C-alpha cells in the first residue's frame, strides 16, 4: 500500500511538473507573439509617417507635371496612391489589435498557474488594453480623415472649384494631419513601458523553463 501511495505521489508530481512546464511555454509563446505584434504596429506607424512626409512633395510633383488640375482626379494619382497605402497600413494595425486581444485572453487563462508572475501579467494586460483603446481611436479617426483627404484632393480637379480658395486645400489637409498627430502622441507613450515589461517578462519565462 505504501509503495502504491508513493507511486501515486510520484505520478502526481510528474503531472504537476508537466503542467507547470506547459504553462510557462504557453506564456512564453504568448509574450513572444505580443512582442511581434507590437513591433508590427510600430513598423506600420512608421510607414504611415513616411507616407505623410512624402505627401507634400508628391502634391507638388503633380502640379508641376500637368498643365491642368484634372491630374488629381484619377484613382492612380500620386496622392491617391499615397492615401490608399496609408489605408492598408491602418488595416494591418487593426489586424494586429485583433491578435493582441486574443493574446490578452490567453494571458488571462494562464494567470491561474502558480508558476506565472501574475502581477507582471496583469500589468501587461493593462498596458495592452490601454494601447488598444488609443490605437483604435487613432485608426478610426484617421480612416475618417483619409476619406476627407481624398475628397479634398479630388475637389481640385473639379472644374467648378473656385480656385481663389485653392489654398484652402492646404488648410483642410493640415487640420486633418493635426488631429492624426494628436492621436499618435497618445499612442507613442505606451510603447516604452510596454516593451520594457515584455522584455523582462520574456527573460523570466525563458529562465524558468
């Protein structure tokens, strides 16, 4: 009977060790995927900034390359392609947010494990929720602004446009850009503390396995 009980304890201990190891591996995988998605979001934001910075020169290039303003009407104009590219980067960020939401659920499920540092996991979840909230606002507002931006540029090609108010186009574009930048500033503050926390947590999980 004693041997049977000892065998049971040994088997139970092995099961616990395997379960702990699986929890650590799942947490390690989840943190790794979170890091990848956060990096992807940063890259997409950088690409949007590059496109924003090139918009002025593309606009000027179009003015210089045509004798009239109908060049702003086609869907393959330089400024329209710029707008379409920014739309794609925004959509990519939305996909990353969806993946982060799924990973948050994964972390929530792992918190019951004694081997997982609950305090750090809770902090990661809080940071990610805050980032997701501000990033969603940035994307939604930006998408709406791109619609306005597209209308504004195409209006230049309208023969009924009053060209005495031509420079109002710049005022409108600048207003949209200002709103985008205000929302962007709210996002950027999240990355440094989140990245630092993810790195420290990743090191802990790797060492604990």
